[in-house]
């Protein structure tokens, strides 16, 4: 069987889009403090292979013991690594969000594991590895799995991972309670507007046995992140960075409201419920891939949601008003009767 290439937003064979709605990176970025940290990173030397200081910074930031911090090359790298760990522990099935990031499924399939939708109320004993993401992607809505996890507790022995990729970019409501028996996976590069720097980390549940952390570490390459990854994650923990992020969320809220109104003016149906800096809309054209290809030729890229199980719909990251004006102009040139 030939493996399909993963589908992601962002640059492609045509290069970097002029206006990239296809990713959920913070459009107010890059964060100046993080950029300065990257400039000052010392790439002449290997990082400490144990990432001692970095794990202490991250542990203090989250008020957890540094031993619970697992450094990862990226969210995708950790998804594949913890899936490998689960498979080696005898897990045979993985529960994934009905609409969610494709790497959860790809990693499970690479190990020959059964992939099942995470349906609330389903028997948790049949899935040894369970994924959730809130705000969810692509819809930006609450993940119903979290409520189910709270009811179940840790007694069934399942390995649960909460993907916190978009938690720092929540624009509405309050953050959901982090289940104590679940792993947390954090990727600050999106919130900082620096997705080109690959670096992430996970927080193990307090009750996770030390031998499990050692086993996960044994599955990682040496130095999963370099000097620039260390600089990015260290900058993430600074109060000045968090202040910048808080200010950027105010801007993104205003831009999001304008962008959703613009989409509706184009005749697109905007799906309600998104809590984050992205949302899903249905343009209402018969051949959406062709329409998206035409936009891409003009330097405008949107994320086709077919790979998420939502054909005929697109996910749009929130961008500045100028980008939205160009999107409206390009759409009007190609679809003058769809407004």
C-alpha cells in the first residue's frame, strides 16, 4: 500500500502564499521578543541533550515538576512517538476526533492500529490511546471528548492526550479544565506566529510512571530540537511574551468579526461556534477544488476541509483586513454571481 502524503496548510510547490489563510498561525506575529531570542540563539553548539534549563523553565511556567516535561521536535513528532509507545505497550485501537488533525490517524495507521472516532459514551476499554483537541481543528469548537474524560477518570487505564495547539489562541470563553490524567501537548510556534521554527513539548500526567517517560525518551532522536527551538520555547515562558500574546488576541477578535462578515457578504455560509483564530465556511460552489486552485494562482490559499471529513467547506485562519479585501476581490473576479 502506498502511503499518502500528509495534507497541511502553508507553503506548497508554488512557494509561500501572499495571503495564507490555510494555517492557524497568529497573524499578529511574529512575536518581537521571540524573534529577538532567535537572533541571539547560539547555533555554534549542541543544546544540552537533557534540556535541563529549558525543562525547568517550562515546568515553572506550568507549575509542574521538570521531570514531567518531554521535549519534542514538533507536535507531529510527538504524535508519532507516543503512538509508537502505545503500540509497544500493546494498544490496538486509537480514538481520534471525528474531524481533526490527520497525523493522529496517520501515526496509528503506520503501526497497524485500528482507528475509531471518539464518540462520547463509547466503551473506553476498546481504545488504549485517545486524542482530543480544544479548541478543535478545523471547527474551532469545544471537544466533547473532554467532558467524557472527566466522567471516566483514569480507572480504565487508557492513554489520553490533549492537543493544546490552539489553546493559547482561544478568542472566546474560558479555557477548559485540563484533565489530570491526560497528557498535554503544546506547540507555541502557532501562537507566536513562528510556525517555521519546529519545537514542542508535552506534559506528562503526575501519575505517569517514570519508566514510561524513559521509554518515550528512548524513542526520540538525540537533540529533538536545536538551539533555535530552545530559544523559542524559552521565550514562550517569559511574561513579556505572554503580554504580547494577550494583546494580539484583542486584535484577532476584531479581525475575525470583520472576516466572518466579509465571507457572509460573499454568500458563504459561516459555520458557528468557533472559539479560536480560525473558522469554517461553505463557499457554495460546485467545484471547490478548482475554485481554490484559482485563488492559489493569485497568491491566496485557503484550507480545503475535505481531508477533515468536511467536503465543500474551507477553513480560514484569521488574517489582517488587507488580506481579506484581496480575497474578496479575487473571489469576485472568478465568481461574480456568487455574492
